[in-house]
């Protein structure tokens, strides 16, 4: 079974086990650990950590998308007229 360590975010009980301290190792099924992993109460010990930096190909796509200006939704004339459209 996969192994998980309890984090400082955990409450008194983690996946139906009493929390006896940060770093305690629990052997749980993936289904048992799923919710606690989402909460951050557990960290997986048997799997490599996820990359915090995207791969170079993804980074180039992201920067190209961020470089585009945001779409204009209203013309300056419409903004001056207000809600009813009167000049």
C-alpha cells in the first residue's frame, strides 16, 4: 500500500486515524487518502513530487498567451453614455 505522511495542516483525525503528530506515516489506499491529499493534510511519500515549474514548451505557450492584450468589451463612447445609452 502507498505511504503518506501527515502535515501540519491536519486536524485531530486524518483518514479515520488519530493524528499523533506531524510526519507520522500512514499506509492507506489511494481511495482512503484522496480527500486528505486534496486538503493538504497528507503528502504522498512513494510518488515523486510534482513539478512546480512547467516544462519549457508549456512555458513558451503560456508567455505567448499572456502577451496578448485583453479584449475590449465596451467602446469609449458606450462608457461615456452610461447604462441607458443617452448622450
